C-alpha cells in the first residue's frame, strides 16, 4: 500500500506540472491579445489622425478654390469699371469689390489656421507612427519569446506524459479512476499532504486519530471534508 501511495504522490506531482504547462500554453492567445491591444489602439489613433489631416486638406483646397473664384470675380469687376456711368453705381461697385476683398482676407486667415493645424497634427502623427512601430517591435519580441516557451513546454509535456504512463501502468484501475475523479473535482489536486492535523487540500482540521493513521502512510485515507487522498511527508 505504501508503494501505491508513493505512486499516487508522484502522479500528483507530475500532473501538477502538466497542468501548469498546459495552462501556460492555453493562455498564450489571451496574452498575445492583451499585448496586442495597445497596438490596436495606437493604430486606431493614427488612422483617426490621417483622416483628420485628409479632411483639413480638403477644407484647405475648398477655400483655395473659393479664393480663385473671388479673385476672378474681382478681376472681371475691375475690368468693367470704365463702363460705369453714374457715381452711385460706381460707389456700389467699389463696395462690392471691397466686400470680396474682405472675404479674401478672412479666407486667407482660415487657410493659415488650417495649415497650422495640419502642421501640428503632422507632428503628432509622426510621434504616433513611432509609437506604432515600437508597439509592433514589442509585440513581435513577445510573440517570439512565447513561441520558444510553447515549443519548450510541449517537449517537456511529452516527457512528462511518458513518465505519467509508466506510473499509471502500476496503479490499480479502480484507484486510478478514484484519483482522476478527485483530480477533476479538486481543481487539479487529488492527493494532498497533511500536516498538524490539517488537510493541505482544503485546509480543514481532521480528528487526531485520523491524522495519526495518515502519518503511517500505510493505506488510502481521504479527507472527510474534500475527499482528497491524504499522505504525510517523510519528515
């Protein structure tokens, strides 16, 4: 019975290592997604800046076309000045030209503001592009590191599964069935070490007489609370 208990303890140690490695491998996609999130946000911000810069360019182009139209109108109006017959018409004509010239000043100021905004946005865009490149480099480095870890863990899992098969071959099928049921219900812990009359699996106290039997490591004894198989260390 001691040999059976020792095999169960070894099996638990192997399964604990296997579960940790499997958990690591299963969590890799989530870790990549978590690291990828800042890159996605930086790209979205960069795309927003590009769209805003394009919009500023379109507004500037529209205003420049408006300027061309107004200048053309003023040119035509000035060419008709000699055809005006009365002073009243002449004054109205000058006021209309003056109105267009004021509009030109306003539009030119608006164009300068758009150019300043586009220039500032361009600087922010350059900084954001640098951040995107940095995030891409960081993500690539993390992916490579995780890929190396996954390959290493998969090799270790293969070796551990080999050790596990060798141990399970020597365990009674009914006992192994009990072990696997406890492994599933006990969050990966089927065999727990007891100490100071306390179960190491659920941290609940046990009767002194039961603990005395557990210390002998001579039979399969289960915790009255969590039903895990109990053992005591050699100490």
